C-alpha cells in the first residue's frame, strides 16, 4: 500500500481503490473525484468478471461496485471477491434501490451501499469508512435496513430461545398439554419436558402459568 507524509512528517497510507461500473464516463468522473480526494485509483472494470479478476490481481483496499452490469453482475462479483479476498472492502454504488438488491449485496459481503445520487463528499467518506472496517449506507438504504431488522425482531420474540423451544412455548401458550405437544411434534414426552424446563430457565419464570402469560403478551399462542 503506497505511503506518503503530511506536512508534519506523519506517515499516511494512501487507499487503493478499484472502480467497477459499465459506464465509462461515470468511471472517469468518479475516478477523478477519488484522485482529487487523495485516493489511488489502481484500476477500472466494466463488468463483474473484470472486477473479480482485477481484485485478485491488484488487491485494492476498496472496490466500488455497481450492481447492474452486463455479464456477471455486481452481486456475484461481490460474492467472489469477498470469498477470495475477504480483506478487500466492497462499497456498492448503484442505481438499484430495491430491497432484493440491498439485502443480496449485504448477504454476499458488501460493507456499504450507496445510491448514485450520493454526492462526492459522501462517497469519499464512505470509501474511507469501509476501508477502516465500518459499514455505511445512504439515508434511504439505512432506513430500509433498520426497518428490516426491526421487523425481524418483532416477528421473533424471545431470541434467547431456540426455534424448537419457541415452537413449544407457542403450543403451551395455546393450551396444549405435554402429551399433545409430544404427539403433534413427534417428540418423546421427556424431550418436551426438557424443552419446557429450558424455556422456564431462559425466560426466568417460576412456572408454566407465568411462561404462558409472557408468551401471550408477546403474541404467541
């Protein structure tokens, strides 16, 4: 990684950036903005396959990745780069704002997601943030991510329970006996008793009645 010194003689690291976008004029403008901000633009790719190859060859600190490219798109390219070079930070910069694109990119290893309407200063800050190990999202994307995970938490009360324990608790709250639960879930009665014992311990309640109250308050049963 190239190094330089500031006016006080302090050694500084120049971030090496690869741009992957199929629009040459956009690549040129973005590259000029990044260079003006002090970054070293080490390469440009016009599609996902080139992005993967150049990432493996050049080992940049950050890849700025468009998603909608011909041939191999940005999602698959992100997945391959994150798998082959996990130290390379990937910042998505795209026109695609739908949930499927956002969460697909995050699942395969993107550390940030900006829309192409972002200003140059925001992009520069985002490149530095992902290079430093942080995550960054444009305002509309951040709201979508927050809503998604808030919804997940609301849909799955008692995260301390396993999926099976949550299922058993819901059946208890619905008024089922241990025998009925065992029959419906094809479990041994002893296994059901063990699950219920674990549930009481994890929920820190004294008995089955208190567990039922907690479960029904949370919407189970």
